[in-house]
C-alpha cells in the first residue's frame, strides 16, 4: 500500500458521506485562513506544504509536463523547503515553550515570568517564520494548481 494515509482518509470520507449529506457544512478552501491562532496557522501551512510537494512531484513525474514547468516547480520548491523547515523548527520551539509555561503555572512568580517571556519570544519567532514561509509556499502552490488545470 503506497499511501496508507490516503487510503485511510478516503475510507473515512466514504464512511462519513451519508452523515455529511444530512447537513450543509461551510466549505473551507484555505485551512491557513481558517486557523485561529499562530500555531494553528503554522500547522495548517506545514500540512499544506506537504500536500503541495506531493502534488508537485506528481507533476514533475508526468512525462507530459513541460520542461519549463518542471524547472519552475523545482525552483519554487527550493525556495519553499527552507522556509517550511524553519517554520517546523519554530513550531517545535513554540510547543516546548508552551509546555514549559504550562508546567510553570504551579511554580513561583519568577519561574512563571521566565516561562512567559520564553513563550512570548517563541510565539514571535513562530509568527515571523510563518510570515516568511507563506509567500514561497503560496508560489509553489500556485504553480502546482496551474499545472493541474
């Protein structure tokens, strides 16, 4: 089974289809825009990046895809990957800082202040990494969408 996650997701979608027909849910085109916090936006962008790279690989593997498009996808991927990797590092730092802050909730005021300062810094760095990653990931996504039309 080359893509067990896809198979599981498809099975879940097919199982939920009758239940979904009973009500009309809003359609979310952009999970990053739907996120409510900076960490949710970061996770959404990282997951979108993974899906976009997978689609880009399919386009590049297609012998019918023009060479210029393949080159453009390669160039866009080379710009997006370091930004996504930096975002992933910022997410890990944020999660650690958040955990440390939660653990310090029962400590003395100085420990809470230190953990709060670290969490504030991690949140700021996460926001900066997210902002830096949105443009190159968006450009890669636009190329992939153009190739699929």
